[in-house]
C-alpha cells in the first residue's frame, strides 16, 4: 500500500524564532550527530498525527524515505522536510498545530542533548540532578507558570479504549474544564485525547481563553501515541522515567481512566512514590474512574494493587464509577488541599519540589530480555521498591507492544520472560490476560501476539 507524502520547508512560529548564530551552529551540529535519529523519528510521529497507528516499527517502515534537516538562514533556520505524511497538510500547507509541535520536537531533542546530557553541571547519576534536569526541560519549554494557582489535572489512560470509555473521558474533561482546571496527558489518542477535548468545550463555555492542554511524551512512545491535535503545549522528555517524573512534578492531581499495560505502569509509579515514607502526609488527589462498563476493570486493578502492594496502597486513591461531575468536584477539592500544603511549606505551585521520588523510580530502565528476566519481583522488600520493580515489568511490556526497538527485540529473541514470587506472577498474569481479552494492548482491529511470558 502506498501512502501519499509531501515535501516542504517551514520556518519557526512560536518556538525558536529568535536564535543567535552560535545557537544555530549547535543545532546544525547536533541534528547531524547522535541526536539525529531521535529528532527524525519524533518529527515523523508528530507529522503522523490523527492516523490510526500504534506501532513504532510500522510507522518507520511505512515512511522509510522520510527525511528532515535544518537549513541555516541569515534570520535563523528552516526545516527542510522530505516525504512527510500528506495528512499533516491542508491544501499543501502544514496544519498549524503540527507545525508548532515539530518545532517543539526540535527544541526539546536538541536542548536535552546539548544542555542536559552533555552538560557536566547536571549530575544524572543523582536523584537531585535528575529532578533538576526535568525542571530545566519544562522551564525551557515555558510550561512552568509561576503566577497560576494549582489547577493542572493529569489524566492517564489507554490509547486503545472502547468508544464508551472515550466518550466518558470527554465528559469528565468537560466537568473539569467547567471548573477552570487545565489538562495534562500523555498527548496521544484515546483517554489522552478525550479529557482534553471535553475540557476545551468546558473552557469555551466559561469563556476561558488561556486553557492549557499539556502533552508530555518521550522518544520511544511518541510514534505509538502521536500528539493529538488539541495539545497546545508539547514537551518531549528524554525517557519514560523523566516523563513520569514530569507528570508528578507539574500535576496537582491525577485522574486515571481504563487502559492497558502503560496505564498499569503509571498507576504503579504514582503509588510507589506515595508509598515512600517521606510522602506520607503530602496531599495528592488520585482518582480511578470510568463508565459503568469499566467497573470490573477497576475492581481487578484494585484487587491487583491490594494483593501486591497491600491495603496502604489502596488507601491512596478513590474509585468513582460513572459520575463525571463527582470526579471533577473531588479533584477540585483535592487541589485546594494541595494549594494549602504548598503554601504552608513554601513549595512552588508550578513544580512539586517537596515530593520525594526515590532513585529507583528515576533510573532509566532498558527493557532487554536479560533485564526483564532479572527484575526483583519478590515480596520481601519495601512496598515502594516492589512498586518500582512492578512498574519496570509493565514498562517492558509496553516496549514490546509498541516501541520500535522493543518490537524488533521481540521478533529477534522471542517474548520477554517475567519471573518472581508465584503469588505476584499469578496476579500479573491474570491482569495482563484481561488486557489481552479486552483488546487493551493494541488499537481495535490489530492482532495481538503477547510479547511476554510469565514464569512461575
């Protein structure tokens, strides 16, 4: 099958319009060096916005002739693009939102490589250094707003959900928007798009013109979860761990919709953080919600958490079924507590410095077959550390499902083997099997072959 493509050149608009000659030279050097492949792949993902695809390997193969390069001009730069998906254009002119997202990719990928990874002032081996790097990436993207009261609701959930679940996520987003709260998601389709779409309508009814629809992604996942068109601020973090930390640092509360392995990973991440003794008194509203049809889904999630992490972990969230207004009301009340806590402890409203994130949640995890097999999935450890290792296991499943490198590794070496205590493995096997049964691993219509094997 052939896929129509277009060649074009575009100039910055809103991002990177004013650059010095030295900055342009750094961009040129880095874009043709180690950053180029990441820059190219993320750019192609952005240009693929709106297409029904959640396979990074397939996207790169579908548009194998795609190329993007930086062209130097006296007044700055242009992007020279070859073989871009035609769906990114209207009457041969690139859609404005996609245009903005492309320069966000350039800004984040090059900035991270030049100013963070290759900068000796950032100690990425320490917990404090990693948090500092996340802060600088977000500040460079201009998404940290110091004069705003806490109002950012993070929404997590699957890219492969039913129509009823998607419509429900819109209704929740609408109720959140009516209350003047903004939305942050993983920026993709499904439960990441629905809340933004609903909030946009709520904001419009309240005549709120400065609504924030923040999308946080990372290079490995963006091809499977291309930024949806409602995202008006896009930030690409260098890896999944820094992306998850960014959610926890900038968000004032989290709403979780139904999803698959990626959603389970996110749930385990935030619960692991909240279980840390230093976060015991820190308010952080966390709500699991879905339509009536999702009641059994959340019952199974709740059962899995109770069986692996215990009752203490279950106390950190509320489950609200089929009541969007109540979700928004509970979130608004929870965020008021967050504001009072931040005010009392002189913590910034726009970045949660007070939150303790253990180094085990910050170290980038490479889901190789060896690393997946060697995970410490045993009950004889502190609850927050078990959560960290369970999070890594689900992260590996996500990689094997949708990330280009993970898919290729599975094709070459067979499924990941996940092993640990028999009780934990039985719980994980049952949860993952339910995701497969209910088509939560891939988009509807896509055949799913498990990328993992549970060993008890």
